[in-house]
């Protein structure tokens, strides 16, 4: 007891006491559900009966069936396009706020950027349906200007609509980390590059962009990982050709009553996302090392 009392008063015990609430929270709400999904993926289900015999059948089906391969590849492609479009839209905004907005007004701009978060995510998706719909804002405007004679039917219920809607929803998430990275750039480095004869474009490519890459990487990971698991947006604006692997996972858990296969598909998607993200981070680190 004396040893325990001594340990309780030590710095190690204080550290464990401080970290224990977060540790318990992570175990109960993150690790435990993930462990249950992993266990479920190795079982089989026959209507209401759940066979807990270990099997790799679900993973074999998840990686061999053409429909799952197609949906997985489509999900990766859509998420990559969404991420690229989001970064292209977010970087100019973050750059302008960081370099051209007066210091005292930057908090106001950041506050304005977060305004989209005030509205429901579903409401924003439905608004894009109104904008891109057959009789929506885009078609109505083009018809009114005489640019087209009939409403365009290819701008909604396809992969393009999913990309546009998701990019709009995730742009604020990408602006913030890029803005933080740009704010950390020492402005004297840009002045030194200017004194050495570099023009605006050369300064941006050689100084600003490499130093902002940590923010770009963070924004890429923040956008890419969640979008590949989004199933609401493809369901509402994607149509048959815009559905993603997440919609199939939802189908397996609900209507198909095959939770083990749904769990295997979810873990397979998680594995692919992890591999792609790690490869991207590794390539970016190699790029930064090469810049030095």
C-alpha cells in the first residue's frame, strides 16, 4: 500500500489521471465499436441467425465481385475529384485572407467562412438539387438567356453533381488548415526572395507553396477521408451512376440484412483510404525533403 500511495503521488500517476478520461472515451466510443465491426466482418448471417464461425467469405466476396470493385473505384475517383476541386477553391480564399486582409479583419473573415456550418447539411444538398434540377436555377438562367433551347439533364443525378455538392460542403474545412499554414510563413522570406529578383509567381512556387504544403496535406486528408464514406449526397443528387460504396454498405446493413458483408465492405474501404492517404503523405514528405 505504501508503494501504491507513493506511485499515486508521482508524476506518472498524475499523467495517467489526466489522460484517463480521453482514453476511456476513445476505448468506449472508438476502439470498442471498431472491434465489434471487425469481429462482425468474419461472421456470416442467414436472415436473423448470426453464425459466429470464423470465415473469410465476406472479404473474398467484397474484393472479387465486380459490382463492389466498380463502386470502390468510383468512390475513390469521386473523392479524389472532390478533394482536388476543394483544394483549388479553398487555396485562393485562404491566400487572400492571409496576405491581403488586414490583421484586425481576419477574424471577421474566418467567421464569415464558417457561416455555411450554420445551416443543415441536408438543406445544402437540397438547395443544390434546386440549383441543378431540370427546372432549376442553372437551366432557368440558360433558357432565359437563350443559350440552350431545352433544359440540360446531365447536370443532376450523376457523378458531376456529387462532386460539386461535396466540394461546396467541404470547402470551409479546407480553407482553415491552409489559412493556418499560410499565417505561419515568415514574410521576411518573401521579401528576401523579392530582393534576390524573384517575381510574384516564382516567389509563390519556390517559397509560399512549399511552406503551405502542410496545410494542403491536412486539408486533403480532412476532405478525402470523409467524402469517400458519404452516402447521403450520392443518394440525393447522384442517381444510379453516382452511387458510392457507402450506399452499398448501407444497403447491406438495412435492406439486404447482411451486416457481416457490410462490415467487410466498410473495413475494405477503410483499408483503401488509409493506404491512399499514407501514400499521399509519404509523397508529400518526399517532395518537401527534395525542396530542401
